[in-house]
């Protein structure tokens, strides 16, 4: 699926200067931010494009994302066209605060750009709705904290948001089915920690659907140059926030749907490994510590693979164009090199100073210290 002629752009690249000086207040519950004057061009250009239902590339702490208005089916369709992504492959929705996430459950099914924005999110109407939900929860015996969000996720949200964790939630009526890949009643949601991503989401006042900003099936981009290589000419804007700190996708967990229950008992599952480790999730205790399962390692589901609830479950993805070899020892690396000729070879290893390169090959070496370094 390639972009139509109407989707051809002269892609603009804007550097998010002084992004590290973007300050946030309000914690998880709200997202007020201040930015230096130098930051205003990328914020204003992003807001204009997103509120015009155009997709743009933005940095996050995991990988660069191709973001568009998650409330508008046409904007979501533009993501699929730009990437050449199958339309039944779900997208993750990104929010800037718990207030924005909670707001989605109080918006009508017809909500769109004119119905939601910075002014609406800060308005009294939403404050009244949220307070009413909190009061109703307390009357029912709850604690009044984030009553729209399943309580099983509260500890994980406090521990890992903002950050590289995506959670599977009941679908708000305002999220079009296109975001879900055309099927299902759940939606995957994340609150990113990257200051540029979070500021853009807050500034445009919209939840953003955002898969990785690469051509479908290609390796995920961790720099603006990677995005430009794949999507230059297909999108109007790339915001350059530097190299991504994590370098791999977010971890996707489900503690809500039927998939997360075994014999009537809550058994949370990792649907896609990523920036938050299984060990870190187990440290939450309770069902997370005792019954956490990992998809494809601990269980499989033909239904999930035919009708996925999250990206990465149905289609081949993040695939380089060259053969990849996994070697368990330095000797295995050397034997693999010995069988190669007439090419450019890249080696990533903990220690690579003793390798001998075939005479007809050019060797590029990179030494890494740990898994996080490897992801970059």
C-alpha cells in the first residue's frame, strides 16, 4: 500500500532546540508545560498539522512515532497510507496526562478535533465530569482515584508512567475502530516520557495514534534521519528530538481483557516485550508477581494472532534488509565471518577486538555494555 498522489509532501524537518528545558507541572494527572521561545516553531508546526488531521513524525523515549489525531478516522487512515501498513494492524494511542486519558471516557462517539482541544481539556465541563466520576466511585466503596481506569493498572501506571509501558484498556466510544485495526473493544494506550512528545500531545490537545515512524516491516527509527529515509516525502513534518533513549518499542501488557484471565483468575500478560522488563513488572507484586505470562513463551492464541489487540502480533515487523545471525560465542562469530566474502559486515558484541575480518569484506564493529545499550 503506497501513498496516493495527494499524500506526497515536501517534508519539513524542525529541530526541537532546548527540548530538555521543557518543564512539566501537575504530575501524572495534568500536563501543564513551559517551553523556551526556541521551542515554539516545532510546537506550533506540530499543533497545526495534527489539528489539520495530518500525520507527523515525533520523537519518543522508545522510538520515533508517526502520530495523528486518534479521534479522526481520516487522520488515522493517513498513518496507514504513509507507512504502507495493513489496516487491520492496531495502533497505540498516546496521551499527555491521566486527565486526557480519563477525558476520553466522557466524550461522545462523534468527538473530533473541534470538540477536544487544550481549552476543552482545561475547561470546567471536564472538571465537573471527572469530579462526578470520582464521587460516584467513592459512594460505591472505591477510593475515587482514576475511576475510569481498571484498578489493576493503577500500580503499574504509578511505577512506569510516563514511560515505555502500554496498557490494554476498554475502548472509549470516541476512539474510532480504525485505531483498533477495524475490530475489537479494547485499545492500547501509553503516556510517553519524552518531553517533545508529551509537549506536542498537550499542545494540540488531542490523543495521538502513533506506530513507529518507519515503512511497514522495516526496523524502527531511533533518529530523525531514519525517519527521513523511510518516510521523507510521505509526511509533512519530522520533529527532530535527537536519538531515542530506550531504542526499542514499549512493552504492551493486558490485565483487562479475557486474554488476561485463566480459569476466572487474573493472569496479566505481556503481549509485546519492550522497554519495561518482565522482571520490573513482576516487582509490582500481586497477580503481576505471581501469574504474569509472556505471549509466545507461556501461551499462544490463534484468535489474538488473527484479530490482534496490539501491534506486533500478526505481521512480520522490524525486519532489516540484510541477513541477521545470532551467535552465542566469540568463536561462533568468527566462524560466521569466515564463511562470508565480498560484502560489508556489521558486528554488535560485548567484546569484538579479537575478530579477524575476511580479506574481501569490510567490517563495522560496535561494542555494547548491556541490553539497553544494545537497543540503541
